[in-house]
C-alpha cells in the first residue's frame, strides 16, 4: 500500500488513486470538525462527497469526539450545512458512545455525575442512564459543605463551558471511592476558535481531575477503540473494509491505526503534512501509529475521481 | 547519619536523639499544614517548640505551598493559634515567593494573569507586580468574544475556589504566545478536608492548563528549590546547617533533598511511616529522594529532649 514513497505512509493521492482506494472499501468513517466542516461552514464539496459515496452503496459513518451536541442536533446541523442524507444512526459522537458504554459495557448501577453540557445530558437521558443534573452551581455552596449524592457511581467528563471549581471538587470527592467509575468522553486537549483563540478541551478538564485524584480516566473517544466497536457491533463492519478520514494525527489517525483501519489525513483542519512526515521519519517506533497511510488536501478531491475518469 | 537502621533513612528518633540533631543545626524549616497546625488547630505543643527553638538562638522558617493567604494573614493565624513570636519575614509562602520570582528573577515586563485568590493578589500588589484582577467572571462573556489584555506577559496559577472555564480558556489564549511566562505557585494535587472530603490543589488546575497548552509550568513551591533560594538569599543560610520538617514525602521531603537539607517527616499530616519505608525499600533509585532522614510522631517530641535530659 505504500506505493512509490520511500518510507511507509503519508502517500499524497488524487484522482484515480483515490478512486482505486475507495473502490476497495465498503465503509468510510469521517471525523467531522476540520474534515467535513469547520464551525458552521461545510468544507466545499463535502456534501456532494457524502452523497456520492452513499450512491455508490458505501456505508458512511461520522465519528466525532465533539460531545457538545446530542445526535439529533447533529442531524440538524448536517441538514443546515447542505448534507441532506445523513441519518442519526450514522453519527457516533463521544457523548452517544459514552452513554452506550455506561449502559451496555459498564452497566452502571447508580447515577452518573456529569462534567459536560447538553450533548452529554441528552444522550444519557436517551440511553436511560440516570445522572446528576448540575448545569452550574446556583446554590452558593462550597466543597466544604455542599451535599454529595451517595448514589453517584460514575463520573463522566466532557467539554463543559460551565466548568467550575465546585464541579471539579465534587468529582474529586466522588472518585475517592475506588468503585466509582471514571470516564472521559474524549482526550482532546484544546480546540481552535476564530481569530487565533483556543478553548480547552475535555482532555484538559480530565487532566485536572486525574491529577487531583491520582486516577486515570477510561477514555471513550478517539483514539480509543470503543467508538469503532460501537459501529462494528451495530453494523457488522470489517476493519479491512474501512477507511478512516480525519484531520488530527494524534486522535483520528491513531484511532484508525488502533482499530486496524486504513487511514487518511485531510489538510482542512488541525494537522499539517509536515507533522505527518515528521512522525513518519521519526526514529521512535511508537510515532508510526500517527502516520496516515494517505493524505489529501481536502475530501473534495474524492470528487475528482469521477471527473477525471 | 543512618544510625542503627538497615537501609538509609526513616530513622525514628526521640528524646536525646532529637536534641543531638537539633544541636547540630542553626536553621529549622517547617512546613505549616499538617506539621504545626491542621486547619484552625495548632498541633499540640507546636507553639512551645517554635518558641524553644528561637530561645536557643536558631532561625525558624515557615515554608508553605499554601498560596491562599498573604503573609500578613499568616502572622495573624500564627498569633491566633498561640504562636506569639513569628514574624512576617520568617514566612515563605508560595504566593510570596511567586511574586518575588516574577519581580526579581523573571523581571516580568507587563501584567500577570492570575488564577488564584487574595493570597496571590495581595503578594503581587505588595511586590509591585501589575496583574489582571479577575476574581470571577461577572461580564457574562465567553471565550468566543471576551476581551483579552495584550499587556499580559505571564500566567500564574494557584489554588482558586473561583476557578472556572473562562479563566482557564483565557489563560490558554495568553499562553499561545510563547513569550508569555507560565508559572504555578505549587504542584499540590489535592488537599484533605474534614469528613473525608478533598479539594483539588493548584497542581490540578495547572494540569488542566498544561494539557490544553502543551506547555509545562515553572513551579515555584516545594519540591522546587526556589523557595529555599529565597530564604538563602535573604538570610544567608547554609544548607548543611538546615533541617526541613514536613508531612508530605513528595513535596516537603523531596524539597529538602533537592536543596541538600537534612529532612524529617512528622506523622501529624498526610504521609504515613509505611509510605516512607516503601520509598526507602524501593528498587527505583529516584524514589530515594522521597525518603526522610528522620521521622517523628509529632514535632511536640522536640520538647521531650529538654524534659528527658
């Protein structure tokens, strides 16, 4: 698969090479942010790419670490941005998969204390997993005297713009009990915003809690395998038949590697070609897991295969 | 110095052994929480120990990672708890030493963005270091549209019960500039509260920021050497003439080791004798730095030396 390049991976492909690759796959997994859209703007051509793949009879899945929206909001966003044929069951968000994990794998017997937003709350509610609703601290209480809920048996950490000290401190107290599960929706350390700003990701909030508790969270999102296991169990897909397309080497590409999928970096998001080549040319064996098999400038290049043939 | 024990360190001493050790030292450095007091209760005998050491002509210093109070409040607390002869200049808190570092070592040219409380604010004000006063978010702004201050040239993270997402996110944005200094008052991951509760420490909040920025903070508090350098530069003390007394192996004892001081664990706080012996008997060489030279049940045992002689 390494083609004409000297080191394995980072093969920049286009036109008929992309067509050949896609012809060999039945399933295409896309990350969302930086791959099919950036914020509220679709990557040009992305809606046509998704439609085209589906018309060719392929399964298309969306695998996102973004836990801020419940899946029904994703369906609305897809529609708003011109994707007219995306169904809720094709969307695997870290919030949805966290709820599935708590219900079906951990089979949690008790409530979940959530650091997160409506995306996490709604998915837990839909999955029938009880949780402590604490959008923000309105009691004026402090960690010295606030009530703690003895029914809490798990702490789930996701992106939370209402994160505050009391939520962090309560989570620490719950996690003193070694039987209390410790989950994180995703490990993303930060996200880019407009104007060069950044916002801390779930991984940042999780790090605070890991340090304070000397425990490690079980991470549901990429690069953990669990989101692929969700897809595989619901759709029976074969890893050898899958292509994972993402914009972050340390999450998307590592996820693909961890799950045994062919991987493709698209350059419309966070990671750059030079970073991918840096991993490829590194002496450290563990860096190889970040190296994409293929690289495209944008997934819109998928459309060229039709025009050029 | 290892005495009759088989492995070096963890020598439990009392009576005349303590007297002999103290006779050989001119300077005694005490951690505060867990050593001379617990919360608002002095360790029984601690005020007499401090007075006795001073009457013997020794320098006594208080070296605390607790950044929540300015030093004048510490003087009041000492007095309230029965310590009648402690002066402000004998108190080296992580907040005070952070202000000294910013003013005298980093010579910061600009404002400091503070995650922390009044202890940090007051010490910066006393040191003449300009800072952004942001006790809490009252603007209703978000990281998407809040103002950022272009004069910020350093971020300082300490214990902050008003920590929230916006403070964290703003700090992330400031630290995108590689010229912006990144300091932490102390690395403490958590602190014990009453009733088995815990509260996240400065180290927990710093971890969130380190993860989000992929940078490492310069840590001022123990086990970093800087607080000893502050004492040494102001009082001209010789490490060989110092005994460091603390209750946490990973901060106090490591600090003493890092600074070349004799170290003593007192068992009135966080760390247990078994943990110290565990480090002593470990195969890993780096664990030896956590092993105290001496162990006492309480610093009140210092008084026995007089009674028994």
